[in-house]
């Protein structure tokens, strides 16, 4: 059996007496598209912070490609192959669309924007940025200011920035939040295309259950920081605990 690309073992994070994530153990296979769902406050974004390195756990471990990365910073994990987007769109509004993606590529290298390698390095960076924009359907807007893009395209730009870092694991935090039904459908199609073309493993936090059931190979359900169920879309739909905690309740 193929070993997991990502594992969490007994992962937990407490803020004082509050256990935002409690003893979460999961395994995500290469090229899997895993959704993480649960009510507001269930610990989904905190789990993303723990996987990406923005937060340190108070218990447990994170393993990536079989290596323990628990002690690594977020930039170090990015260089290992973990990239992410955020629930609130995180772009550089006063830079052009192309410049946003070039910055993301440079951030992964950890070179603090020094020009290393001359023209060859700059050309390679630009090529990666343009290819990512092409994949996300934004190449025609490369010269526009990021702030002038409609909200849906800003969300796609953030994904383009993450994809340009050439990750093995991409964490998408609420990629369709605030989008119209048309933009949501377009974003779902792009995510599917990116996963296929780049052979990416994706973990998706998403409240739109139509998106989740459409995209996910498997679904993990968090409730009060604990993992209460895992399975396929059909298994999660039929799970009585999930129905009580989330699907049949208030979002």
C-alpha cells in the first residue's frame, strides 16, 4: 500500500482551557482530495494552521512524506512542499497579478528577494508564474493590479500563488467563500483541473456541501476539535453522528 503523503498523529492544540483541536489522527494519500468539514468553531482552520506550521501543536505530530515536520516553521514546510490559501483572501493588492505570483515563487526559495543566478533565475521565476496563471485562467490579466480583480478572480489568484510554489500538498481554506453560484462552479472546475494536471494532493476546508460532495474523495468531520467521522461522500451522508452534529443542524 502506498504510504500517506501526510499524517497527523494525536494532533492537538489548546488555548488555555480551550482545546481547539484534540487528538486528531488522519492519513491523506498521494493525489487524494480530502475535505474537512464541521460546524463553525469545530477547529478546521486551526487544524490547517497546525499542518502548515503557522501554529505549533501542544500535543501530537505532523508527518509529511514520512518525515516528522512538527518542529519546522511554515516557510520550511513550504519548501518541503506544503502550500496553502486562507479563508480571507491574502494577496498583495497594489502589485500586478503577475507580480503577486512571482512573489509567491520567491517566498518559497527563501532567498529574501535577492537576485541569485541573474537572468536565468528571473526568467525561470517568471515562467513558473505565467504557467500558474495560465492554469488558473488568469494569464490574460497578468498586467492588471490585483486590487482591480473581481472577488472570484482574487480567490483564483491566491490559488495560483500557492500552485506556483509547486507543492505536493495544497491546503485550500474556504476557496468558494463569498462567491456567486457561477464563480463557485468555475472555481470547482479549476480546482479539479489543477489537481489533475499537477497531480496534487489537496485538503479542502469548505462549508458548501455541494462543493464538498462534488470534489472530495474522502471527507473528515470535526466537531468541537475532535475527529468524529471519516469516509466517502455516501458514508458521511449516512452517518448519524454527522447528521446530528453538522449536516442536519445549523451551519
